[in-house]
């Protein structure tokens, strides 16, 4: 929300782009290839993130959150 407000203050055009969906197995494969600096997330954490992911979010959704 702070980024949207800042963008509006400076008259930026805001465009929200949602990436195509990725299946859980692809995400977990990527997690396993992470280095020690960027530790892999447990499966349960990734599943929770996927369940909470909001699709088709608009600027108004963000401002009203």
C-alpha cells in the first residue's frame, strides 16, 4: 500500500501484473536449488503462501486494504 500511495503522489501510472501460475512441484524444485544464503522454505510454508495468494488484485483493492 505505501508503494501505491507513493506512486500516486508522483503521478506514476500503476499496472499490476500477475505472473502465470506455477505448480507446487516446480516451486519445490526451485526451493531445493537455493543456496545457503537463501534457505529453502518448508513445503508447509509454500502451501500456505499458495493458499493465501490473492488473484486479480486491483489498485483499489490495495488502497482499501
